[in-house]
């Protein structure tokens, strides 16, 4: 089966090609960094998504028509059917799934053109209002936490943005953990938020508010979250060793995806604790940077902060809080840092306290909108 690269990120181009691929009438799509990929893929493939991810190591994830469709149907089963607004890059799996859900529902998606702004989002959202046989058609969208934060900030002074946020039946938020303070703000504003968890390898989010979608199974193996079900990718194009490592099979033939995330299941509800490998050793003690970051983000003025690890002459490694100048409250950096250190000390212990606070004009991000942690780490390390 032919694999045809989609040049650029124009969502209309991707939508047209995706319709053909999902219906089996056209070639599979190649999204992302596809110049080095082979021109043929196995039958049934709809999309190959190549991304550098937060580690900078490219992976080409093979997604079948069946997996993408199963994900879209399971989402409709959980949150309902209606019209979708695309506010994320269509070459990113969460944006791609907005298009898949629209195709499966046989509805044309609304598309937010150009760069993301609260005013543009509001205009696109409010133009979606329509009815079918006298009944309002529910609307949905998918965002990353940084977009939601921008919308909430704008909604404080712009009634149109607030109305737009409230107009959606459900707003899916994923890509990274949603800070509790942001969720509370959204709920207070009247937005109906569902937190999603998943990966490109699971056709996007497949666990909503900690509960797996229909057909999806979860297990915790040696502390790692693993996922099974019809939404799983076929594997990594041209890399059978990586595929076998990431998608092990049980004796009964079931395939599981190893997420690399630490988590626990409590009464059937998943709680993700961070990346298993996002740990530094400081003074001989293992410290989860994800756990530190979650605590730091509860401090006023640091809800969007990123915590990275850098070499340290005294401790071997140390954690550093990186935040934007525009977000930090009007107080000295030293006071803000001490508040973060105190919060981490109370929640985890004195050994986990971050060493520094670094302020930047803008956090480096990936095309998906997630923080580019490797780029941020390199930038902080270069300051020494």
C-alpha cells in the first residue's frame, strides 16, 4: 500500500486525504517528518505520524483505519455525538482525531485558521451554532492545557470568549497533565472539561477522567501504565525491535502498549504519576521531576511552569523551575522560588526542593503545544 506524504499542515488538505485513506480509496497519509520514510506500508494503514516527541528521538507511528475509527466511536460513546472544532494542528494526533471523529460522524469540522488566539477561537466556536430538526447540535473541541489557560485569562475580560467556552458540550484537554488550578478555573467559568490521557500509539486519548474508553483495558506492570484495546497502533514503521519492545504480547496473544508512565489504579480509575524515566538522582536520592512539577504548579504564579533537571557540582543533579515572566506574580524571583521550595518540601521533602527559578519570555514548545522539555533543559544547562 502506498504512503503519500502530506506537505505542510493545512488542515483542509489533511482532511481531504484522510477521508480517502479512512474509506480505503486512497493512499495512507504520512504526517510529520516523513522525508526518510519508505513509500509502502501494509494494507489497512490510514496514517503514519512521525514526531520527534519531547525526547528529540523521531518515531513513525503506524495507525490503521480500524484503530482510528475505534477511537472515534469510543469517544462518541463516552461524550456524545455532534460537531467538532479543530483548534490543534491536524498533524498532531489529538488534532487528527478531531478530523477522524468528524468524518465518522459525517459532519464537516469547523477549523480555526491561523495561529491560536482566544478571539479567533471564540469567533469559530460561536459560528458553529446549528440545529437539526429543531434540536441543537452539540459542539465539541480538543485543547492542550496552555490553550485552555489562555482562554480562561481572556475570558476574565472578554464576555465573548467566556460564552464560547461555555458553548461546548465537552472540551477534551490532553497532551500533558492539566494543573488542578486550571481545571478549577475552567469549572468555575462554566466550561465542561474532560481530561484525556493517551498517546499517538493509542490513537490519541483513550482514558477520560481516569476511566478507559469502551474496549480499552488498563494494567499496571511494575509500576508502569500499560494499555490494550482496538485503538493501539500497529507499531513503528521500519523498526520491528522498537515495536516489539513497546507492544509486548501476552501468552494469549493480547497486545499491550508500554506507556513509560508511572501510575496506579484506584477503584478502576487511573492516576498517572509522571514519566518513569523523568527522574534525577540528587545527592544520591531519586527525585521524580514530574512530581516536583505538579507541586510547583500549585503555587500562585507558577501554574504553567516546567521543571527540568540539570547537572549540579554539589548534588550531581538538581531541579530547576522554568516559568514565563508574564505569568509570575509581581514579586521578586527569590520570594517566588522560596514559595515553590516550601511547597515541595511540605509535599515531598527537603531533598526534592528545586535549586533555581529561571524566567524566560516564552517556553519552547513542540508543534503539539506541549513544552519541549529537552529544548528547555538544554537552554537552562547552557546558562551555567
